[in-house]
């Protein structure tokens, strides 16, 4: 049986040697939020919360969902829309490399969350 989201997060946190408070601080969340997720009292954290936790743990939200059996690797190739391509090109025109990379990371993260939400809606309708 696959681990729950909370169990997976707890294992990743413990692998780093962090306390719940340490993860909460790094993820900019309350310690009670981390505790409730890990104990299964909040088994389905929001995409935003999961993104903050996965970023703090240096893994993707997809990794956590795949480890839990809530997502498969069936669509490993992402299709980029023309609007996304245009946005990335605009961001590349930002002169400061460090800021540009941060913005690209944010866009990539938001795009992945949006795709996951779309896939979940489609899976629910099938």
C-alpha cells in the first residue's frame, strides 16, 4: 500500500533531519499545518501548501504525488502552449540573470500546478 501524502512528507522531512518546526519555517507555513498533514488530519493539502512544502524539501509536488500513488507518470512530456512560450520569451528579456531565473522558476511551478489541476479535473470527468 502506498504511503499517504503526510507519511511521504514526514519521511522526506526526517531524511533531512528536520523537525516539523524546521520544515514549517522553511515552507513559510504554520507548524500545526505540517503536523496535521503528517498525522493525516489534513490528508489533502491545497496545491499551494503542497508546493510550499515540496519547494522546502527540494522535491517536486509531482514526486510527492507519485510516491503516494495519487499520480502516475503517464504524461511525462509537457506540452507548452504558445502563450507560455511568449511569456517565457518576455521573461528572458529581463536583463538580470538571477531575477530572470527566479521568475522562470515561478512560472514553471505555476504551470505545473495548473496542468495538475486540469489533469485532475479531466480524470474526475472520465
